[in-house]
C-alpha cells in the first residue's frame, strides 16, 4: 500500500521586503512579494527523502491561502512532490493558527494521509505550534522539531536535538512530525522539475468542500487578535569613536554604559 505523505506549506511575505500590517491589523500580503516559507522547504525535502526510501509513496503538498499561494505549491511540486491541494476562500482572511489548524485538519482528512510533515514554524507568524494543534485535531501522535527523520515498518522515527541532549523518538503511523532547518539542505528545483510541475494536479477546495462555516475561521472566528501595532522606529546614526590614543577606553566606556560589559 502506498505511503501517503502530506506536507503542509505556507505562502509568506518575503522577509527581505517591506512587511507591515494592513488597516485591519492583519499582515499585508498584497504590497509585498510572497514565496514558499523557507522553513517549509525542509519539510518538502524530508518528504522527498522518505519517499525515495519507500517502496511506494505519494507526496501531496497542502496550503491555505489566497490565489498567489499557488506559487508556493508550484515550488514544492517542482522540487518533486506529486500533487497539491489549495484551500482558498475569501472568508479565510485573518484566520489565526487555531482556525488554520482546523482547516488543514479537515483538508488532510479529505485528502487521506499516513504521515503529515510540517516545518518547525512559519517565517511570518513564527508561532511554531501548528504541528501540535494539527496532531490534536487529527487525534494522532506528534513527533516535533526533528533534525533527522525516517519511516520504517509503519513507524516514524527521528532525532530531536536540544541544548543539553539529543532524543531518539518514534511514533506509529498515522502521525504528524515537524522538522527543523538542521534536517538537511533543501534541493533546488531542476529545469525538468519546473516544467513537470506545470502538469501536476492542483486541487482547489473552499470552506464548503470542508463542511466549515465562515464564522469558524477568519477574523470573526479567531481566538487571537492583534489589538494594536506601531512601526519600528527608524535606525539612528551610530556613535563614531575617533581613535586618537584613547579609542579603546572610549569603546569600553560605551559598552559599559549600555551594560554590554
């Protein structure tokens, strides 16, 4: 029986762009270029490596987002994933991580799965809690923050590296795992992969397809909200110390005044 792997990916604003909040205090995704979250590329890579070792495996990449989020799916497909699912609905605007986990869980159950792989966090929200929420909603084990992962005989195994120790973990399938940016460099899509991705199926779903109501998601259904936001102050000019024999002393005094030493 084919090993069904679902990789959850996110289309995020480019971190090098001018990111800011919209009038409703949600992240403005219209005025900045977006891309596949870098941390999710590691999840796609690990899915590809697991599939390479399996006798038979199929990788589905799944995202929740606006029309442009298809770009993230195409990137994952060009890396080697087999097919994609895109959940898009205007009522999803402003959905927090609680609502997103609900939508993803419904889509994963509809798609079918044995293993769900996530990145350790998104590069915009950076909450890092979605894999755990997803496992809870699906009612399956979670093995998170892995720097090494493999699947064998119906069991997912991995290594979690901490500050003081490394843990060897395992769980029976079906399960949810998340991988860190130490799990292995993500491959670059080849020209052949990019061309092949254009022909791979991308299924579109909305809230109706997932039996969800608008008030369960979006700003109205969110458990969390941003109350206020202010732009970061512009950087001020630094202090220039001219070394005329007392430079080291002045530098030490400055560092001491800032409590760096």
